[in-house]
C-alpha cells in the first residue's frame, strides 16, 4: 500500500477526498448550469437501476467528512492484485459515482424555483428599508420646525393659568377654614343629643379637612381640639355600650353600632361589649346579694362591700335565701336577655346588609371588608354565649353552695330546684349547654338533702303504720292522684295553658322558648302570688258518700235490677278486660249474684287509708324533685320503691303471716284442723307465691332492721348499712284480729290489702313517667321493681284472706261430726248426714257476717271470690280428711258419701256464684276411688299425688283390705310410700 501511495505522489495524483477538499466552498458547491443539469437529466437511465446502484454503496461512505476513502479502498485490496479485478472494481465505483451525481443533479433541478423566489424576496426587502430611512429623515426635520415655532408662546399661557388655579384654591381653603372654626359648637350639641353617628361623621369630616390644611398655622390648634373631641366621643360611646348589658334598647344600640362603624372599630366594639357583659354579671349578682345581706343585717355597715362575692353569699340567711335567689336569677335573666337581643339585632342587620349587597354589588372592596367584620362579630357573639353562661353558672354555684340546704322545708327546697331547673333550661336555650356546673352542685345538695328527707319520711311512715287503725279513708269515686296538689305538675306538663312559672321545662317547648316568650316583657323567674291557689283539693267524700242520694240508695234492697251495676248484670265478667260474653242471664242468676256481691252497699270509691294517701303524696313529692332534677332520678326512684316495699312488708307482717293459734281437738282426732291447714299450705294454694316470698325476703334483707345484733363493735360498713334500714313495724293494739264476729278483722284486712292494691295501681299509672326520666343504664332496675314487686301486690290477697277463711268455718267441729257417722250401713240412705247441715250453717253464718262487714267496708268482687274460694277449698279438703278417717265403710256408705257431698254442693251453689266449685273434683275423685279394683288402684295412686299418705293408705286399708291378700296390700302401701317420698 505504501508503494502505491508513493507512486501516486510521484505522478502528481491525489486522492478523490483531497481533490474535493482543495476546492473552494463556492467551487465545492457550485451550482450546475442549466445545460449541465439538462445533460445529466437527458441521459438515458433506468431509475430503478440507478437506485439499486445507490443502494449498493457501502454505508461507510456516508459516515462523515473525515472519512479517508483512499485509505479505506487500499486496505480492502487483496494481498495478490489482479488487474482485471481492479478494472472491474474501478468500473463499479465509477458507476456508483455517476449514479450519485445523477441523483444530486435531479435534486438541484427540483429546488431551483424555490431558490429564485427567495432571492426576489430579499431584493424587495432591501428596497423597503431604503424607503423607511427617507421617511424618518423627513419626520425629524418637521419636528424641529414645530419646536422652534410654538414652545415659547405655550409656556407663557400655561404659567398664567397655573397662577389663576392657585388663587382659586386659596380662596376655597380660606372659606373651609372659616367653616371649621364654627363646627366645635355643633359637635357639643350633637353629643348632648346622643347623636353619636352624626357627631362622629362631622368630626371625621372636620379632621379630614383639617389634615388637608395642616400647613396653615391657624389649623394646628383646631386639629388638636378635634382629636380630643373624638376621644371624648369614644369614651361616651363605651359608656353607652355598657348600658346595653342590662337594658337593651334597639334604637340606642343601632346608634352605637353606626358610630363604631364610622370609627372603623366594629371589632373593638364587640370586644368591649363582651367585657361589659362580664362586668355586668359580676356587678349585678354582687349588688343583689349585698342588698339582701345588708337588709338582714339591719345596718349599712360597709364591711360587707369589701367582701368577696363568695364570702358574701355565706351571710345570706335561710329566710332571705329564696327571695334572693329569685332576684338573682331575674337579674341574670335580664343580662342574658340583653345578650340574646343583641345577637338578634346583628342577625337581622346582617340579613338586611346581605340583601342590599345582592342588589348592588359595585363596591367589591367595601363589601369584602363588611363581610369580614360581620363574620368576626358573628363568631365573637357565638363564642361569647358559652363564656357568659359559664360566668352565670359560677356565680349561681357560689350562691348555692354558700348555704346549707339540709334544714330547708320540702316546699322551699322544691322551689329552689324549680328555680335552678328553670335557669338550666335558660342555659340550654341560651347556648345549648347542659349546665354541668349547676347540675353537679345541685345534685350534691339534692342527694344529701334527699337522703335525710327520705330517712325521716320512712320513720314517719313506720309511725303512721304502727298507729294506723286501718279505717277507710272516704274519697270520691272519681278520685285520681292527679287531683292531689303533689301531682299537679303532671297535668301542667300536658297543659300548655299553665303559667310558665309553674310549667316544667318539658312543656315550654310546645309554646316556644323562654327567650321568645319573655323577649318583649316579663320574667320567667317571677314568683306568682297565686301559687297557693293550686293547693286546694276536693277529693274527700262527705261521710264516705258523694251525695245524700247515694247514701240513701246505698242500703236499699235489691228488689229491682236498676240497683245492680251493669258489671254484675253480666253472667260472667273477665277481671282482666271487663268484657262479658254475649249470653242471656236468668233472673235467678241475677238474684244469686246480688246475694254474693258486696260492692253494692257503697259507691265504688277507691279503698285506701290515710297512710296510703300520705304515701301517694310522698311519691308525688319525690316525683316533683325527680322531674326538676333528672340527674338524681335513679336515687329518687329507688327511694320511691322503698316506700312501696315498706308498705307491702307492713301489710304482710300485720295481716299475712300464718302465725294464728290452732285450737286443739278435744276428741279422738287430735290436731286434725292443723293437719288440714298444713296440708292445704303444702299444696301452695291460697298462700304466698314463690315470687311474693322472694320479694318479701328481699325487702327484709335490704330494708328491714331486725335488730339481731346490737354489738357496738361492729364494722363501720355494717353500721352504715343498718342506718339505711328501718325497724319492722308493729300492728296497733287498737286493731283486733281475733274476734269471730268481725271475721277476724276482715274489714281491716280488706282496707289494708286493697289499699296496697290501689297503691300498686297508682305506681302502674306512674310507670311511663318514671321510665321517661330513668337513665337508660338503670332501666332494668325499674323493670325489675315493677315485675317482681308492684305486680305482686294483688298476690298478697290470698295469704291474708286465707287466715280469715281458716278461722271463719269450724272445720274441726265438722271432723268431729263426721267421725260419729256410721259408714258401714247395709242399705242405701236417702237422707244426708247432719254434718252437711252443720257445715252449710257455718257457710250461712259466714255469709251473714260477710254482709255485716260489707256495711262497714266495701268488699270488692275479687276479695269476696277469694274468701269464698278459700273457705270452700278448705271445706272440701276437710271432707276428704274426714272420709280418710273412716274405720269401716260399705258400698252403701260410699253412696252416702256421694249423697252428702251432692247435697252440700246443691246448697252451696245457692250461697255463692263461684263456678266451678273449687276442689269439687278433689272430693269426687277420692270418693270414686272407693270403687277401684286392685289392679286400678296402683296406677290411680301414682297419678293422684295431691292426696296425703294417710288418705291414700285409708283407701287401701278400708276399700281393698277385705278383698286382697297381705302381699298385694304391701305392694300398694309401698307405691304410696314411693309417691310420698318426693314430697318429703
């Protein structure tokens, strides 16, 4: 390769790349002439072949300008050169060069028109620039001519005009200064008229004018005077703003707000207003309490004025406590009402401004500033609500805790609660606050007061019960607890026409808020002078009758159906619903009902005693306190339940305990009545239910102090628990329960038991009211109290009246008479035995004495039914006991038993209207068992567990004794023993 290059150098040859580089730029990119282009274009070529040749050129030739073509080609030569191959390769390169030249020539011919067009545009631009230079030259020449010709004359005219304007301005200034000198007197007049907006407007205009002419020496003194006047106006505005706190006047407040707006101090005014309200609260309560303290002290000693408010509250006496509290709340109400009306004014004012802005929205900047001020005022007022109410709560709390309320009378304490409750209602309407501060302070006072009060009332209740003779308290048949003064608040809560001062918070919402009611005039804390009028009650009947006509008709004979109440004209009455089936009633049935009914001798008035009435009144008082102070609702309801519990326990203790003496039999059947009574008790019929026994045990454990241990060394907890209990009451010695003529105190038992039932009915009536105020977490206690205690009141009838039934009939005499009867007769008898007539006479005597008692006390239908049911049930079981005492009995004797029992039933059904006869099947089944065979007896014994072992053994020994062997008898006796074992 080096040899070839040196050879080319010696011959003066150069590589193609060097030849190209030697050309000048113009020569290198010389534009071909049209002839050359035409020649290249006219050469006959195949475009496709030409393109293939161009495509066959290696990529390296197009890489960059620094590419050395000669070096590249020389390096590609083979080691052994062949001339033919070199010539062929040279021809190929020439073809590629020719193809490239042809392609370049085609591209040049294609772009030639665009080049010519661009060259013409450049030439046109050069011509335009030359014309612009000529125009600029002419303009400058004309400006120089105008400057030289007109400047001096124009300046002279302008100078004269300026002098003229200065003189006119000086004249206006002199006239304004003259006016300013006269405004001082007008400002003083406007301040005296309390025209604050006008005075400020005038003062600001004067200040603006004075600032304009401050370069005059005569104005400096006037400007200082105007500034002093403006400060004086602001001071008077602040005083005027403070007057709003106690007595809001809409016109006065409007002027003050307009004045502050002119000063641009709307936000400052609101800050000052809240300070004045805070100060007004403090000054108001201090002056009210100070006035009462000085009045009670009887002198004008100034030492009280130096005391703190908290210390001053401790000098309030008990007599002046309530009037001072009322005046205190009235004064605080005036302050809060002024704040409420202030907010109302701003709401209305903001609404008016918003309407104006919506109609004219030109001044955008001023609108934004006013909107900012309104939002600030609104937020400030809303925030101030809770702040002011907090100040009120703290002041009232100090007053409440400054005096010991434990010695207050109940009505006085209720009045205090009423006032505080009304104040808390005001707070809730004022700012939506729950008044936790007031609630906690009054709750503590109330719980302490109420515990002492309740303990005293329980002791009084025990005293009343121990001195109660259980005489009927005559009340009208239309008597309702709502007629009592203590329950008036229940009617008031449903009546919107009651005066607001006596109406509870729950009823005020129906007629609007307190602020809406008393916005114009009045005060919710005014003490009504006619409050005593509501205490009048008319619930007692004259001599137990509502009128003379009713008294006359009370003892009339039942000759006509008109004397019979509609309820008793029915053949059957459902005690739960009072409905009767559609069924015809015979006149005989009506007459039998008249004889057995003991409701007709007096009007169906509620049966209650003075003690019952006192308990009901206590419940009303407790509910008043609970209604006013709902946070202690659970404590109050718990104490109310103790009143009912103690009354229930007392009635059971006096009349329901089965501790009567059982007379011993003088004949061969010792303690038969006692056995019968014990057997009756074992069946659970007529005696205390399990629920009632559970309730009585709970009351005895939680409320009754049985004085078992009087050990002074007992623990403190035990002493406190015992302090919460009440000694068990004792029946008055004036109440006699052992006389047979009075049916063993039946009248007293009826009054006691039915008064308890009436009390339970009143508690049922009050349940919705109690449930409404009971906290949700404590409602299970209330439900348990009603389901396990109140509902058991009527169940106490059975054990109370069972004692009367067990003594009213001489069951022991009947057993003695039955023991003298011969049951092993040989022929069927047509005449019943004497003991049946004796038993019926006992029932007739019982009916007579029942009528005698009913003349003293109305005996309700459920009571008479229970009495008759007990007596009949005891009689029937005594019959079975008598039959079980039989030593010998024939088939004819068994028929005689059935005859006796049927005779007894027939006569008994004429005395009473109870259907079906209680325990009728009990007797009939036992008598029929005499006819059973050996095979049937064993299954019968297993099925009838209601009979005693003695009664079943008698059946086996007497009926089957002569027909079965000893082994069969032992089998039946073993079955009886197996049946009796679960009972033991």
